[in-house]
């Protein structure tokens, strides 16, 4: 096949390359779809218990794809917290995606168009970042678009199923299912403690502070959402100050 | 005043999209602040811990069931069990304990 100026490919080669990247992303993200289904199912249960319809819960998942962010928002919306607090909570909890997107931008083909960049920004999650950053550079945006095509339905349908079942199952079953979200969160934060012992201190300090906020007169009037914002910023900053990451370590190694 | 659920959803979607999109489209420089990177490393652990405790003690209506779920999911995940399995077993245990 002929090369045009330098390493410019013909538009036909380009399309074929995009198609193959798309299919590879689609295939690589199949396990993510299943994992997403399980996690978002618990979010759906949680949403239904906080008064969301299946449509509202599904729409939130379709437009966000963030487990911690959505879990916080579900509770804040149920509490009728302010729009501003919800916005701030999402920025704080999801700010790490900024770092992931930055890493992806550096790995991306230089000639990636703005439309493709806007499209792949739809989902930058821990899991999709994880598989796409492992690709041989340069990264084709269509790999990410393929991955999200597979992963997103798992996330959205899991949420909807959870919300529907949360509304129809007997009370003692939904009560038991309501711990699933928290059990998942625990299963996300505890295993890395084995590699980085300071995380045990971080988790203990966070849980203790959260509990103190709930029982201390004056502090307990603060909304759940504002508590999450304040404690997340304060405790993360404190540990970043007293124990910064070793230089070679990146956020991508974390949860 | 009761806020509108759909407006909440649109606001959160917009800010989350901006966080993901800006580095890919607008500024494309590597991040160098070690403090900021370290801060972002700790954020998931802190925010998930704060959201989980003491909420887990309340969500079942019985603090004892909450403690059971907390301890069980800690132990199961630390011995290397997968996320869905950890959650599934914890729910089943809570359901059965509630019957007792």
C-alpha cells in the first residue's frame, strides 16, 4: 500500500485501522461489562431505596458512569442537598479522571480529531483507563469508543435492573441487598492495604472522622454530601502532605 | 424547596464530563505536581471510607447486621475474593442472620 507524505495513511487504511481498534476495544471490555453490571446493580438497589425511579437511576448511570460519584449523588439528591454541593462533590470525587485523561491524551495519536476526543471523553473510568493505557502507543481513540460501547450497557442495564428489583422485592431481601454497595466499596479499598500499609491509617482515619461528624453536636447538622466533600479534601490533602507518593508512582496504580 | 432530580443529574453529568474531557481536548500537558498526584491517589480511599462508615450500620436498620457485613466483606476481600462475590456473600449472610 502506498504511503502519502511521511507516515500519513490513506483514508481507507485509516478507516480500517479505526474499525480494528474499535473491535479490539469492544472485545477487551467484555469482562468490564460483566463487572459493571454487578456493581451498578447495587447502585440501582440503592437508588430505588432513596426514592429514584428506574428511569432516573438508569439516566444517571447513562450520563455518568462513576460508582463513587453516583453513590454520593444518590444520597445527596434524596437529602435535597443544594445543586452546588452536588456539583462540588462530583468534582472532588471524580477529579482523578483528570489525571487519567491527561495520561490518555499523551498516549493518543497526535492527529486524533476533536470529535473523537469528545467521544472518548464520554467514559474515562478506572476500568476503561486501565485497559486503554495498556495498549501499545499510539492509542487510537476508537479503541476507547469500542470499549465504552461494550461496557456502558452493562453499567446502565445493571442499574435499571437493580432499581426495578429494589422496588418489587420483599423488604427483608432489599434490606440485605442494600449492604452490597458498601461491601463492594470495602472490597475496593481494603485489598490495596497489603501493598501500601499507610492506606490502613487513611481508611481508619476517614471512617473515624465520618463517625465523629455524625455524633458531634453542631457537626451532625452538616449534610451527608457536605461531610463527604469536606472530609475527602481535608484528609486526602493531609496524607498527601505528610506522605506524598514516591516519585515513580502514579495515580493509575491506585484503586 | 424540593430540587428537581433531572437537574441534579444534568449538573453532575456536565461537571463529570468536563473533568474527563478538558485534558483530552483543551490542555494536553502532563501534570507535574507531586502533591496534587498524591492528593488524587488518596481521594478514592477517603471518599469511599467516609461514604461507607457509619452508613453501613444504618442501612439494614440493625447496627449488628451492619457490623456483620462490614467485618465479613473486609475479611473476604482481604483473602482475595472478587468484588461481586464479596458483596453476594455479605448480602446472603445479612439476609440469613436477619431470619434468626
